[in-house]
């Protein structure tokens, strides 16, 4: 299968080992009596009951991998089955050659779910119940775009939308010499979307751009994809470190989109990202785009209100 856009990094792989069954011990116990006086047992005349056949309704199902809360998740289940059996699920990533198992798990309880950190790629899941039933889900390409769960605001209550922020016909975003041409194209496309939704244009601020680029570069260099930096800082910590004040903040991040148009489209197709972009409270933006060693782009948008 073709390798999808996105580089897999630091994916946890788990191998489950089933305990080996011990053999029965043989031989007589020391000091056993040599003389037996009890009569031999009479064989039972009742027939040995036959095992209950497996129901024709016994089914094994596995869900297609999906993204929830920054994790790739899939589940497998046995339904309508008479006899218990070990049910194993494997999440695999489609690559040229042999597809690696990203994570696997097993249970005898009839249902199991797996979650793994989200990295861009094409994934599918298989399930086997070790009674001859194996199923495979459809493959799905996952981009792992994720917004801040809730835009961070100071004070804690979200600031109300301000009528004066509404865009007037023909109003253009202020010219900016901040950032690269690629980053400024993200700003331009973001303001196009805001104008269509009735919000004023965002100004590309050098301090917000510093915070955004620093986070993108850190993710690219250290091979992770999270809103929180590996040193424990969140987006507000990073923004405040640049000297920017403000009263409300939000952040979008993405990974693997090759162009400004592609990443803005991905954000606009996600409810959480779209809410950040279309929040008329925000007046300033910083965009950072940084490449990793394979040329994959990590994107960050930081929003702020005066």
C-alpha cells in the first residue's frame, strides 16, 4: 500500500504474552500403601454429554480506526457466541511491504478496545477469536488535526463577541511583514474565512508568531504532536513568554498538510478549529510553520484578543 502523508513517531507497541500451561505431574507419591482393599469403580452407564455446538449467530466484528481525544481507537467484539474464546485485536499501519502492528490486545470477555497516540497515516484493524473467525476493517487515512479542547480564556468566562469586530464590505487585513510567505498565506486565508463569517481581520503579531513558530519547531525537532510542550508549558505560557498580554487566547495545531490552503481547509472542516478561527473576539494571530527532518510541516496558529 502507498505510504500516506505523515511520519509515524514514538508509537507505543505492546506485545502480550500468554502464560504457558504447566504439564500434569506423573508418578506415585512417596509412602503410598501397597495394598488396595477398595473395589474398583464400575464404569457409568450414562453417555458422555456432547459439547454444545457453536451458535450460527456467533459473529466477530471490528471497528474501523477513528480519532478521539488525540488517540486512534478501535474495538472488537464477539456476539451471539456460545463458547468463550480468546479475542485478539490488532491495529496496523499501512506501509509499503509488511504492515507493522502498532498495538495489539486480547481478552476472553468478548469485547476489547485499543487506543494509541495519533500519528498521521493509513490504519486498519483486524480481530481474531481463535475459533476460526478473523475479520478486517476498512483502511482509513487519519490526519490527526486537533484543536485546543476549549479555547483558553482569561478571565475564565469567554469574552462576548464585540459588534465593532464585524467586517465591513471591502475591509482588508493590515499589511504584515511578520513571518514567512507560507505563514502569511495561512493568515490571509484565515482572514478570508473570517470575513465570510462576519468577523474582522486578524493582525499577524510578531510575538504571537514567535510563540507559534517556537512550538512548531519544537514539535518537529522532538517528534511529538501535542498542545503542551514536553517541558510542561502550555500555549498561554509560551505566549506570555514573548511579552504579549491580551485577555483571551486559543490555539490550533496540525501536522502533515503540505500547503497553507490544505491546512486551513483541514481546520475549517473541524468544529473545534473552526470555532477558534471564527471567534470574532480575537484580534491578533501568530502562525508558525516548521519542517522536520523528512520535510513534513508542523503548523501552529495562536490567537489572542487585546
